[in-house]
């Protein structure tokens, strides 16, 4: 059987915190629906949703531009 290589050797999601309180978050509201939180950080994933049913995801995604900047420092 062929051995598979491990994927994602770089940055992983940070399960110790959420995006709540991040200065890059924007809120979209539609009447009758819970608020939707989107990442407004710089980069190709600007506008991605970081919430489900009005709640933040239980982690900071691995693609977070601020996590990548902190890793470089």
C-alpha cells in the first residue's frame, strides 16, 4: 500500500481562540437572519465567512492573514 504524505506542514488553525474582536471583521445583517461575520483582512480570502448561524467559528482559520504575519515576525 502506498504511504500518503502529510499535508499542511505550515500554519494550522488556531483552536485556542476565535476571530471575535479582530479588527478585520465586518458584519452583514439581513432582516430576519442572524448576523454574518466576514474577514476583511488583506489577501485572497477577503470576504470569507468566519461565522455560522450568527456565531463565530470555534477557531481562527489557517489562512488568516494576521496569523501569517505573526509567524513571519
